[in-house]
C-alpha cells in the first residue's frame, strides 16, 4: 500500500494544485480561514514532496534538489505575500516573485523523470 500511495506523484500534485487555488483565493480576498487552510496545505505539499524526494532523488540528484529548494522558496514567498497583504503593505513585487518562482518550480517538476512529460 505504501509504495502505491507514495510512489506516484498524484498525491503531491493534488496538494499543490489545491494550495495554488487557495493562495489565489486568499490573495483576491484575504480571510483568516483561507490563510489557515493554505498553511495546512503548505505542510502537506512539503511532506509529500519530501517523501517523493527521498524515494526518487537518486535518479537526478541535482535537479531534484533544485526543485525542492525552488518549492520551499515558492511557499515562503506565497506566505510573505499573504502576510504583507494582511498588514496592508504593497505585495506586487513579492507576488511577481512568487509567481515567477512558482513557474520555475513547476517547470523543474515537470522536467523530472517522475513528472508529466509536457516538455518532450
């Protein structure tokens, strides 16, 4: 059961898709509930990503490491956007950085051997 559940990327993809949707909901209209739900999904994304990294990093160590680092930084920037929005500060530069880093993270993830092969 464990290998079937954690050997595929489906759980990880599901968690980050939900996290991205929650992020844009929280950015469009800040609410504490959406922010707290998003923080739960940050944790789920990190756990599922770490499990995939542990299981598959031997295939291409450097690319998996870069993707993991980009993912962690993306989550950090997403959280910074919401905290700045809550405090009433300008979020445009951090939001652009978060979106650019999200695109880089998605590109690296899809480029990995376990990712979907959109770029072949």
